[in-house]
């Protein structure tokens, strides 16, 4: 082989290597809030949460490395709105968020409803409005809070965290705790209090990986993520991850 051909081949090999390296080192910085079993920063089991595992697996299929920054929910939303991060690990879709976020294909489904003390044996309700004058709490910043305001109930309380909501419910300081089923059941199980609380589902909706419209490169990240997500749903990886948390 002539020197020219050798040099040409070497340049081509190096170019391919550089392109592969650059592709594999692409990073997506995502803001997460602690929300077991969806997202968990330091769980005693060592599990990361199924949303974090979905994100890791889907991005790995397309050569993107996700980095997760844990912070309070309201700060996560604000960080994405300002373009300080590429997006939020997962969120529900609202008209307000559509102004500054774009949404992936459905990442999962979330059941939401009312938790109450089993000993009170409250009647089954079909709507929030039926809560009437009884006290009800939900977490500030969650999409559920907007639904609670729309119901125009008389005695509503905004809460800072799942733990605070459950403490108030278990101590009888609120009649109903309005939240998502999976994280609330997770906390109840950790407290060995699952039998003391009953749950009534009011809604079952999709949620998504959410990308900032202001951060650079997120349109391409979204396209790649959807490809990876489709792959892990098709090959069984998605279901295997969920199985670990059930």
C-alpha cells in the first residue's frame, strides 16, 4: 500500500473514531425531583426509580449520556423554563408547561386519586367536587394542584412533599390526601402503614419526559430519546424494568 493510501486510510479511521467518540459523549442534563418509585436519588435498595432507568436505557440506545440533577419540583420546572437544563426527567402535560416544554412519546401512566384513613370509612367518591367541606391537601407545583383549585373546594391545603402529606393524613390533620398512587403507596409501605390507608382512583393519565424549549439542542435530543424509548418498549426492556418495582 502506498503512503498516500495508508495516510488516507488512517485519516478515515481517525475520523470515524472521533465521530463515534463525539456521539457517545453527547450529554443530556435533566432535573429530577425525589419521587419514589419513579425517581430515587439515594434509595436503601439501591434502585434508581423506574423513570430514571427508562431514561438511562432509552438514551443509551442512541449514544446519549443522561446526567440527573436532583432538586425540588418547583426549581426543576424553573430550571427547564430558563434553559438551565435540557429538561425534566418526567412530568405531566399542561397548557402552561407547553409554553416552555416539549414532550416525548408517553414515558408511562400515572394513577391519581384520594387517600384517606381506612378507619374513617369515607364513602367512595367519583369526583373531587364530592369532597365538599372536608379538608384535602396536595403538593404545591403538581398538576393535581391545578385540578384541586378548579374544583373550588372550601378547605384545601398546599403541601411541600409526599412525606408531609402523609404525616398530616396519618395524624388526622386532613381528611383526604390528593396525590399519585405509586409514590404514596411506596412511602406507606416504607412506614408499614399501607393497611391504615385506603385509595380511590379518580384519573389515569400519561406522563412524559419533558424537554426545555429554551436549552440548546433539545429538539434533536427529543428525537433521539423517542427512538430509544420505542426500542426499549419493543424489546422487552421497559417491562423488565417495571417488574422490579412491583
